């Protein structure tokens, strides 16, 4: 039997940059990527950014479309919202060309009633894209459920046709097949420990294989993509509702201000560190910042009862977050803080400059919450999935100096703090780091070891 299947999964709570890793594998001319399979739903977006900084968001269509020779499969674990799919197809057409996308006949369609049902009944964190509701209907074999028909070159295949075509690649010892994971292990409905703040299914390599109808015996390797500071979706929906979306295990919730400052000075974010900066916090300045802050930002910092917040009790960290969000609402991700006095970092930038590295979700456009890493949870996810390597994305959050760098590990100097971090992560998980992702663009990575194994036969 040929072992040629590569699984790319998210080892945390999503948004670790799976599309970046898949894109790097797909565009590597030394890798013959014969086929790619997704079992995605429209509640998550996967963003590929090319070398020129052009971003393309994938929802159902495989990111491996960036390789013009790869055959594309959408598996029965998917669900499609036709309005979203048509828009995605247009955006991705520059990569698709005239290729066919083979869609399994058991891919259901998400309709408006599914989204309305979720808005009415789901009280935990959700993107309300109808994925939970359509999954329920499929399980219950509801007669109202419709299935994907065909759209342009995205054609429906019967179960037999779909598998016959996929297995031509699986049995080819000269080709790789990649399974593109969606969501993250810490959103798994059964094994994350976060229920009910989860997605509607299991998130693991075994589930990817099962959804694709592939035996585990064909698995060559699992690449687990992680980030130093895991994220969760916002507690605030795009409709302005305040809904608790869960934490990240025992990891302390951090702020983007802490990430921004720690990465500038090459240290680990610690709440007390912010108080060490000389500050100019006063009521007059606070009032000015608050008056320029959108309501959603005030909710984000103070919660649903933001109107009753006493200005006298606002901490320096909260004030810095408000200032950051005020500038961000104006489209500024590089700004001079008026609240604290910062040591000089780079003479090319004005004094007191802060580089905001905060992120928004691809689908809802709401700012992500960020947490310290709960190493026990990551260790559990490694035990469940036995990855061959960890791809540590967003490495720039540990050291801003590495942002956008590319090359090999031995060509770079890492301070003691970073070397100890690498040793700790590998020792605790028992898995070696293969690469450090240093930015969103394709190729912005520092390689520590070969990412893809050789195909095995026998």
C-alpha cells in the first residue's frame, strides 16, 4: 500500500494559518501534489497570500488550487452555501482556470432557514453560518434538505465516481494527496473540553480521513499548525450581541497590547510588564479616547455593561487597548502612543511607535481574542493526532524582528528566551518544530527541518 497522504491540521482553536502551510506545500515545485481534499464549511475562511501580498480567501474550494496541476475534491463532510460558494468561485477562478472540482453527492446546501435557526437557538459562540443546523438535518435525514447540484466546473460526482477518481491518486506512488483541515482541535465537539463552545463535529486527522473515505493506513504524515498565542472568536457578534465564546483551557486571556509590546522587546507577555512603563494616563485623555472609540470597541474592553464603567477605575492596560482600538478603527496599525513612554526600538521609526499585530476573523471581521498557551491542551492534541512536526506560525508575535524573514534556522541568531521556548515546546509535546512562520506571505518562513516526508511504499 502507498503511504502518500499529508494531513494539515490546526492544533489549537483555529486561525493558526493552515492555508499558508498548504499553499507552501502546493507551490513547492519539488512536491508532486496530485490531489487535494477538503471537507470544509463556510463558517471558516482560509487565506492564502502570494509572494506579492495578494490575498485570496478559500471557504469550500481547496487552497491547493494554487497548484495548477492538482485535482480538487470537495468531500461529503462539507456543506455549501450557494451564495458564498459562487462568490468564492469568482475570487478563486484566477487559480482554477478550466479545471473541474469534484464535489461528492452528499454535500448538503445551507439555506437561510438554517442561519435563522442558529440565531434563534445557539447561545454559545457561533458565526451563525448555518453549519450546525444543516448538519442536524443531514443526520435526521430531513426531507427538506437539498444537496449541491453543479455550478460551472464544480460538478457533482456519485459516491463511486468520486472515490474512483480520488483513489487513482492515492494508489500512485509518485504523487502526494493532501487533506486540508478546517477549524482547530480545540473546537472539537467531543475532545476539546470546550463544549458547548465548539464546532458541530470532531476536528482531527482521523476525522479528515474518515470524511474523505481514506484508510488510516495510507497516512504518511500529519503537520500540526500552531501559534504561540492561541485565539478564540470575539464575544461580540457582527450583530452587536454579546455572547461568551469560551476560553482557551487554563491559558490566561491576554490583550493585543501585551502581544505588541512583548514582541517589540523580545520578551514573553506578562500583565505586570505594562505597568512598568512611565505613563501619562489621566481622565481628560481617557475621555478623549473613549469619545473616538466605536461602541463595539468599548464592549470589547469592558463587556456588555460598558456604559456603567467608572473612568477612575480604568487600568493602564485597558486604556492602552482603547487607544489601540481607536487607531485601528481609523485604519492605523502603526501609531504613536500618547499614554506611555517607550524605549527606542528602531531609529527608522518615531519615538513611542507601536506596531499593532491584532487580527480579525476572515468570516465575521470581528477582532479575535488572544490567550496564553495551555501546553497541556496542546500535548493532548498531539497525543490524539501524533503529528510528525509542528509548524509554529505567527512567530513574529514572539519576536517582531523576525517578521517577514525567510531562510533556514541555522542562518539566524535566537536569544536565550527564544531558544528556551523552542526546547520547552518540543520537550513538552514530544514533537519537533519543522518551521517558523514569520508572516502571511507565501514563503515567509524559517525552516528547521524538511517539511514533507518521502512517499512510502509497501
